[in-house]
């Protein structure tokens, strides 16, 4: 029987190609969705020679920061995440020994056509998600590696997968379908959309900022290492820029964004590249990195005076503006624009440049509010309200995991 002094908790893991974000959420009451963050942190810069660990408490105060031992570059994800999960559990055991673990929740980027909501993880689900790896080669392997590592370390702990694709299942057929024969759609070729957990969080926050406008036409711009836009009506996804894979849409740090599909055919047939080489080019050597020639980091590019760096920034702003217009068209107009994600939350310059380009839509930016990173960054009376709202994917995962595991809240033996 559990001690009355223990705290029922969920472990939330958000694995990426170069980081492992984590959070611990306390389950507060018998309400299946009532959770509160206890602490959060991340293993960062895993793709460099200087990986780092940070851990913050509920108030955001740093309680632990460490330089980690260098890991071999290109190390296989299963071995790396085995090491990270084991280390994390040891740290949490020391920092919060009163936790009583009820389960774990994971961000999984691609759920395919079968997963329309969170699901408890079993062998069959892992096999289905593994088969989707070619559709999200940068993201699916780390997510599955974290799941497997925790299962090996703690096989009796219930785990829940939450999918970035699920939020976009509300899109109409004209947005989900490609102009391909029906058999392609039946085989799973459709616009899935991604960043869904981030969009779901922002949709839940909109009533706090927009009031009655939440039921109107809102575009959310999740701009970061990966970038996309989502058109929402009444908090539901109506259109998005990413498609069959997270490669589509806006230019990103190392991903090309939207391309004429004939480019891939030309590279293979005329340039003699293999499919694997084309995939590596589009996912790892394109985007801001490809345009600038030396960096996919927007902060670095904004401080780089080289013409190539300026081109990369201009290209990003131009295509974000162009995509915003497309999302507004899908909604039949625009009532509010929300910036989120690493660039969207932290770069006043990029927010200002996109808003200036889109002034014709009715956007009137308040320069001081934007520089001060106020939640509302549009002028009073602006026909389109503009906001900068920090996203929290781990919070969404915690809520889903708590709801799904609620009937069996118990301490693993």
C-alpha cells in the first residue's frame, strides 16, 4: 500500500533529434485531467561534444545544471536514450524521493492514419509506430527509443503515446487529400500535419487571451528548429502547412520545406543520387543551413552580416508571410495571429518582420509590446489581434496520460 506521504506523479518525456525534454507532473485530485508540474528540464545539445543537463523547479528556478560527458557523435539512439533515461530516473530518485509513479507520457511525432488520439503503449502499437519511421526520420526514432528505454528500465510502468498528428484529424477532406488516386489515400498518403501537441496547448490557452474571439479565425505560427502554421476555427485545425511528413511547408533549420516533387525525381534520375542521399539532402543540409551555408540557427543568422545569412532570414520571413496568407485564405479571413515555438516566442525581430509584411491583412503591431514580449503585441483597435504565447507540449501530454491512466492509478509493483 502506498504511503500517505507519497506524491502520485507522471513522468513526461519529449524526445527530439538533439534533446530529451522531460517533466514531472503531480496528479492533484480524482479529476482525471488535474495535474500540476513539479519540475521540468532537458538533456540538450546531444548532437554536440558538450551535452548539457538542466532541471528547474515549478517556479522556473534552476535546481540542477551539469555538463555531461561527451557521447560519440552519431551514436545510435537506442543506446543513447537508454543512458539518458537511466540517468534521469536516478536524478529524480535523489531530487524527489517521495514520488509515486503512476505512469509515463511520450510525445510521438507520427501516429499515421490509425491513431486519432492518445493510446496506451503495447508491443503492437510500437510495431505500428516503427513502420512510420520513414515518414518522420528525424523524430520517430528518438521518440521510440525513449519509450523502449523506459520499458526496459521499468516494464510494469504504464506508458501513453501522444501524437503530433492527432490534432489535425479535424481538417476537411480538401485539406487532408492530395490530388492522387484513391489507392494512395487508402494506403495512408495524406496530409497529416505536425506540431499538434503545441497547437492543442495554444488552442486551450486562446480563451484566456481572446475571449469570444476564440471562436473566430486564428492562425498559430509554431516557429522553431521545425516550423509550421495552423489555421484554427473554434480551436480546431482547419489547415496546416506540414503534410505527409514534417519536411513540407516552411523552410526550417535544416529541412527544405515545400519543394516541387520533380526536384527529387531530377536528382535521382539526372544527378545519380540515391533515395537515401536525397532524403539526407532535404532533411539535414537544406533550409536555413543550406541557404546560409553555415548555420540553421536563426539567432546566429540574425547576427551574421554575410549576404547568404541575410538571404536565409529573408527567405524564412517571406515564406512565413506567404503561408500566413494561405492559412487566412483557408479560413476566409483572419481575426488573430499567435506566435509560439523557439523563434516565435523569443525573436521580436522575426515577429515584427512577418507582421510588417502582413500589414495588408489588418495586422497593426505594437513595437514596444513586441520588444517587451507582452502576451498581446498588437495595437489597440488592430483589426487582427496578435499574440506571443509560450507553448507547453509536456502539459498536454500530462493531461492525456492522466486521463487515459486514471482508471488504473496505482503504484507499479
